[in-house]
C-alpha cells in the first residue's frame, strides 16, 4: 500500500530510509485511524497520500503526490467527523445512519464551492483547484501545492509587523481577488494570517476555503473560527453573512500586521467597547488607513464597510489634511501665475507710455527757441517718474516670490510625500476595479470534470475601471400613509429575508415559486414593487422565488420496518433537505403521540421545487395544531 522510495512528509526520494534526511518525517509514524494512512493510493493510483496537513469540522487536507504530473499537490477530503467515521483498516467513510441526509447536503455544498473555485483557476491569488474525484463514499479536491510560508511565519521573519509602505504594495492583488470571489458568490469566512500564504515570489495566496457551516458556531459541524479575525456574525448560526464578513477578516489581518497586535476577539467585544486605533499603536500608519481599518472592524455589520471595493477606496484615498495641502498648493500656483501676468502687463504699459513721451518730447524740441527751459523741465520730471515705476513693480514681484519660496519650502516635504503616495495608489488601485456584490450567483452546470473547468466568464479577469456609484434615487411618497421604503430583495434567499429582514414585519410578502435553470433554489428572482418605492403598512409585495431546476425525493418517515421518526426529527430532516412541509395532526391510538405516520406524496416519489409535502403525525391530546415550514400557510 505504500511506496518506500518517497518520503510521505515531503515526497522527496529517500530509498529505504526510515527517517527522511530532507524533512525529518519518519515513515513509520503512527497515524489517527480516522484519516487516510500515508501511502494510500486513490483515483486509480494517480494520487499517493502523504501526511495529514490540517483538519477541521468539514474535512482533512493531506500532502499528496500526483504520479501523472510528478508533482506535489494538496488534497482536501470531505470528512465531517460529526456526521461520519472511518474504520482503521479501510479508507471508506461510514456515515451515521441518522445523518445521511445532512451528510449528502453538505457534501453537495462542498462540491459546488470547489466547482466555483475551479472556474477561477486563472486568478493567481487563490490556491488553484486542479482536479476533483469521488471515492470512498466522499469527494476529494486536488489543489496546487504552494511553495512558501503563511503570514504567521512571514511576520516572524520580519520583526513581527510590516510597514504600511510594504503592505500597500503587497496586498492590492489580494483585494482584487476578494472582490472577484464575492462577485462569484464565494465568501471565505476564514481570512487570517494562518490562511494567507506568501509565496517564494513574494505574492499572497488565499487558501483553506470551507463551507459556511464549518466557519460558523452553533450548527451541526465542529466549527473553526479564528479568534481575533472571525466576524461577530460567525458566532451565531442565525446571523447574516456576506462580503462584509470577509471585510472584517481582512481588516483584522491588516490591524495585526501593521501594529503587531491581534484585535480583541469579536465575541468579547461590544459596539461600545473601544478598540485602540492602529495609528495610536503605530504613528507611522496613515490616518485614513487607520480609520478605514476601524470602520471594517465594527461589530454591527450594517455599520461596517460592506465591500472590499469600498474598503480599498477608503484606504487609498487622500486624507482631509492632504486634500487641504493640495488645495493650498494650487492656490499658491495660481497666485504666482497671476503675479507673472500682472508684471508682463505692467511692462507693456510702461513701454507704450515711454514711446508716447518720446514723441511729445520731439515735438517740443522743434520749438526749442521759444520753450527751452520748460521742455527741459518736463523731460526731467518724466525721467524721474519712469525710474520710480520701473523700481516699484520689480520690488513687489520680488517680495511675492520670497513669500512663495518660503511657503513652498514649508510644504516641500508634504508634496514629496504626496507624490510617493500617489504612485503607491496608482500601483494599488490599478488592480481594484469592480465593486463586490454579496448576491448569490446564477447556478451553472459545472459538470464532473474539474481538471479542465469551464471558464465561461473568460480567461481575461481584468476588470473595468472603477466608477463613482450613482446617488440613490428614491420615489417620492405618494401620500402621507406611505411610510415604508421598499428595499431590493432580488438575489437574496427568500427564507433569509423572512427571518432577518425588518421590512417583512410591516408588509405582506407573498412568494410565487417558479422553476428556474439559472437561479439557485430559494433565490428571489423578481419583486412586484421595485426598490426605493414608498409603501404603506399592510401592502402586499409579490416576489418570484426560484424553485430550481432540480427535484427532491420524499424521504421515508420510518426509521426501520416498524419504528417511525419522532415528528420533530422528521421535520428537521425535511428542513435540512430544503423540502417545504405542512404537518397535520391526527388522532391514532395505535401510536404514541408525536410520531410521523405518513406523507403525501409517499416516500420515494418526486417533489417539484416549491411543492409542499403533507406530513401526518399522531396527536392524541386533541390539540390539533398544524406545523408548517417557514413561508407555508397552515390552511
């Protein structure tokens, strides 16, 4: 099962040696039976598995060797240990009987996430997906192996922190990558110095993508949240997450690498608790950069910077002080230009006056026999006046120039800094373009072959230049009773809107389920009343909700030949499968109360998206209470 010629710790050739002379890994090291044993070959022998690199509630990552390409790779195995286990003598995963539906549902989410990543293989700042395959009752994803170190080690090699000048050149490509990921509907949720690598070429790579359940506390998986870097909403399974969640993470990373201090864990902070601004810890950090980081670390997601593009704009835009200096410099330049123009005009006027005076003098000399003394007196007076005029203007100009030189001398350093900062901005913003969006993307059929994924969006990922966001236009209130402004619901999950949006408390939100091959199941496709329109309390808004292009199979309400699910357990299973239901009680003295005893349609039949499953359960108490999934009427 093994290959003694390669070290399972670094895949360098070592022959028959037990201890690797390159990395020190011992080939006979005992391994946990829960994970794949080093030397195991999968996918028809193409990949040889090495040591376990990391693991969390979603699965495990192994160092491996691609025999076809003769190269080291990383392989991620979907293996949620809360839902399954593995025998020590077999790589096959055994799924807990009661967790089959949840296991399959999360595996589909794991597969879809990595298919999306595979389509972005031309992006240099993420860990590229090379291949995917299914085996051992699970899914495996093959990633490119990164030659480099993570930010934790990189900081140790750089005295524990980095200068803003260094960061401003290192991070812009990563900002661009995050914006592209968010546009593709991918939220990382685990941005930290541990998941950001610096390659041997000095480039940043974002690694360790996981499904949402693995990076959020309070759900069925063992959660992995990075203290100090995880956003507050990751500590609650009921909170909204989106691009703003990653904004918190990247701002926490910037705080750490610029100050040398890790931010206080979000779960221990409140909106009132004060986090020390970065520029108070390190005065060399520009004030506008410090302010942007603090805005990105706000506890309330609604008050936080919402997108990476907005964050970059705030980080790289000039501060108010710099804007004032620039404005003052422009005024000085205009004053100098005006003085030079006035001086030129004065010289022209003096020249014309001198010519006229010469003509008058010539005429008077023709009659010098009568006016010798007056003519001489007039000429002397004119000569004295011209000398004063000639001296007065240059004196004024010299004084102005001295003032200008003094002022320019005072601001010469700030101007130099501004030029340097402008060059840094141009270098940074040249890669930051399209604003990120947190709306889920249309569902695409990526297929099973991920070795050559379909990059339908084109290989060229250069984004269009950033443009100013137009001001929001709001429809005027039609009457005094219209007191609610409609929001944009398109692209959001209908269930999330019902649970967390405050506007549904005042209006009637009526879903209309339609089949869609483009949008994911549960996504709002359109709304009958457009955003920013004023409504009155109680108004009805019809939203079209995608029921997807797939179908759901009705699960059995039985756990065995005789036993049945408790009604709460069966309804929880339906919730996990995304099946809407209406549970109707009925008296049946042959069963104890609280058990599922039938479904319409029957188990094994197919439900179209948006169909409601009727579930019958025993209730011998006579309460007669109908139980419905969210959004389903009990009638």
